[in-house]
RNA sequence: CGGGGUGUGGCGCAGUCUGGUAGCGCGGGCGGUUUGGGACCGUCAGGUCGAAGGUUCGAAUCCUUUCACCCCGACCA
């Protein structure tokens, strides 16, 4: 992508109505646009990051047998009444409206009910099970107060997977696979070392759920953590009983501030019974399907990544989710430089390397500052100097000094 | 939802206390000098001061109502 053709631009000043680092940087760099409190649009560069994260999630969901689909944002009231979650006193984040004919509807803050109800059409025999489905959906939640930029919005993208199993044993086996799949996602986006599977409250259905908590000062949760045992406990469930259950003592645990990037639940048979999702087993008996739910906040994850890696110059994206791998800065505007940079841009993109090509007629300092702010992993410079030396100047975002490489080595380093 | 703060060109702000018809920086247009870490000179465009109502000869400024945004807390499958 040529920066001269991109309509977004960077800003020197961050908006003062945002204090969250992720929102300030993403807005300064032109990745997102704030429509209103807790509601953000994703501009081309931010959209690219979001799509890159989604692709990683998609691959991991697919690897454990997940089939992607997309449910509706508009939902039926009757469904939620069956599970007693329509009442605002029970669920306080509902957006609701009414059709012209007077029918009450809700806007999806979660999809457990509709997706489980829908599955009644397809799951009737043990031969139909297990089934694993997932989607990337914009969830709408009428939060009393949204905060922390894209980490807690009223409108946000979530990957939610649901598992339908014949038995508790089968469910448990998949639950463990899904846990590993999510851990792999966090590993791949660079948060593996600071993201922990965490014991949390299980709500109405089970004693515990599991959260994935990433250590960051920008987080809203507090967890007690053993790095050695790779185990964490949300403060809301910390008790002697829980410590005994997990066979760990309080003084092995350190207190850390975290952001919840994922949350997985076992529903058992409860929701299937409420929504009448039964199947006929091998032995001819009718049984409720065992349900699990696995959520990962995609937009929140993007915000957490900004928070965790940014430095005083701007954002720092891991290679595999950056809006581009290379920021190609053309220094000087003489024809020889322009044509050399054009040619390099074509060659790299031809090899499948994603390049943000700064072909604007602005001073070098501005290009370097923008490359840093946007957090592009590699900065590649073409100038009179590099042309006369027959080499290219490559600098990693996280390193201070550049290296001079010939074209062959350049392409090797960039992995094509 | 309780407490606190803020709304003035696209962005960041001053002016409000003490009413006299809006100013600065960034950004944008044009002309020129520049070109390896956000350059500089000249020039031009752009705002009925969040909205509504009131007081006054006159309101960004005073009064009333209202909307929005931010922070702290509460809440948070």
C-alpha cells in the first residue's frame, strides 16, 4: 500500500478525551476512529491488524475442528425468556428494540441461546455429535461506562466458539483441546509469556470457569499467579478452599493486574435442557447435549497487544499481525531514488511481503516518526546513499541501529 | 448509577472570574527556500464558541434546562 494513496493520516497530538494508551496511539496513527464512547470504527490499517488476528484465531479454531459461521445480531425475546436472561434485572447490558409490528427484539450481547436453539435443527442423533462451531461477531453491550479505549467497548468483535458433545467425558476432552487452542492463539500474537489460564467464577452452571488473563497495568482484573506452575486464580474466587483444591499455597502466588482476553465455560446439560436440545444416544435413550462456550475478545486483544508492546515512540506490532511487515521509506525525491524505491516495492510485494510504501514528499524525520508510531516491524530505507552503495538499509522497530544489506540478504531476512 | 471534570475551525489550546461581537499552535491550499529524526519564510481559507431558552442596548463570557465526552467508584458470562 502506498501511503500517498491512503486517506488516513497520523497526528502529532492525541485526543484529550482518551486517556487509554491503546486508544491514544491507535487514533494518532490513524488505525481507528472514535464514533462515540466505547464505539470505534476500524480504519484500513487497524482493520488489517484486526483481520490478521482473526486469521490466527480462525486457523486455531479450525485445527480443533471448529466450523465458522455467522449468527444474527437481532435476536428473539422468547429464546432468552426460556433461560430467564431477558429481564434487564438479570442481564443489565441489553440493547433492545421493537419491530414495526410490535415484536420485541434484542441485539446480541452473546449468542449462546440463539446458536443452541438453532442447533436443534441439526443435532438429533449421537451420529451428529460432536459439533463445534465458531464465529466472529460484533457484540453489542449497553455498558454503563465504557473505558480503556478498545479494551472495553459497547460494540466489539468477539470470537465465540461453542461445543456440543454427547457426554461430560467427551466434553471435557474437547474443553482441554480448546484451552490449548486458545493458548496457542495468545502464543502466536506474542502474549504467550504473560498470558495465563486462570481459575474464575463459574456463574450459575459450574463451580469454575477459566479465563485467559494477560498481565498489563491497563487491565481491570487482579489475579494471583504462580509463574512457575503456570497457574493463576482470579481474586474473585480466591479462598482457602480453592487453594486446597488446586494444591497450592498463598505465598507461592504473586498479585498482578491483568486484562481478561478470553473466557471459557462448561454449561453441562443445563442450557440444553432449558432450550430443549436433546439427542438420541446409541442405546436409544434421549439425552441433553453437553454444551461448552469459548469466548475470545478480538478487539480487546488488539488493545492489549498495543498496551503490552508500545514504547515512547509508538506501537510495536508482532510481525504476524502488523498491518504490514515493512515500512519502505523513500528519502529524497530525485528520480533515481523514486524509481529504485518503486522497483523494490514491486519486487517485495511480488514475493508476498506486505509493504507500507511511504512515497510521500515529506521530510525524512516525519517518515521515521510515522514508521515508529505505526509500529511496523521493519523499516527499509532507499536513498541516494543506499543507491550509491548498492545496498539497502534495514532497521527493526525494536532495535536502535540499522543494518546495510544487499538485495539477496534483504529478501532472506524478510523471509521470502 | 454516585462523585468530580471538560465542551471554542479537522486536532491541541487561550479567552469565561471582571459581558463590547473570537485568538494562538498543529493540520490544509497557494508561492518559494529546504531534504537522514516531525524544517522555514510569505500568503490564503476555515469557527454564529455542544444545543435550547432567558437576562441585557450588546452574551463564548451571566442565569436555567439539556446533550455529549473524560476520570474515580460501583457494575462486568
